[in-house]
C-alpha cells in the first residue's frame, strides 16, 4: 500500500464499457453498495500495472480482454468521512488519490469472474448507463466519479467519430 505525505492512499479506478457504451457496476461483497472496480498501488507498481492487477483480481479479466481507451490526466482525490477513518492504523489514511482508466471490453462478458480472489470485492454485477454511477455511488465518492466520467467521456466521443458510428439525432441507423 502506497500512501502519500498528505495521507492519501494511491489507487486506480476502472471504468469498463461494453460494446453498447454501458459500464460495469459491481455490488460490494456482503454489502448493499455498488461501485467501479478500484484498488491501491503496491510499492514499486505503476498505476497501469496496478490497474491490470486489480482488473484480474476483482473481475477476472486480463490485458487481452480489454482495450485501454484513456486515463485521467491527473490524480483525483476524495477524503474519507471521519467515521471511515481507521485511527488505529499507521499511517492514517485520510482518503484516496486515484488515477482512472477507461477500458473497453473486447471479449465476451462471460469471461467476467468475481470469484478468483480469496476475498472477492464483488458478489454481483450489471451493466448500467455511463453517467448513472455518479448518482448511486456512496456520497463521498460522488465528486470523483463525476470528474472521472466527464474527463474520460471524450475518449468515447472520439472513438465513435473515428469509426463512423456517431449519428446525428433523427438519422436512421445502418
């Protein structure tokens, strides 16, 4: 676990989209709380390495199952509310500092596995609309989710334009 001088744990967040542009939304194991896959950096690990490790640990996918569409330019932070601080642990972690990645699933969703870890992060999952997570994630993560989704959205728009799949309103699909 890597913690910066200010007390933020360095972390990666993963926004995984399917062919329809919907995002992976995981239900935390044993809780009624939903979120994107995420996890902390290990000492000496780059954010990209941590992202691939977390992708494998949390949802069973690897390099060959996804395409990296983009990443946030800077680290996005959130502070933990006082009731979530673990005062007995040293150093005290006051929040998370996250690098977010937008990934496209390039394999069958049947490859998603939540049971590959000794302590699974999620016990179920579903696909939801791109901006829906910011409305449903726990309150202290809402701002970071909104920032990450907004910043990474242009990679989706750029991709649609490049592949000619963007349609004007009212234009029939092919």
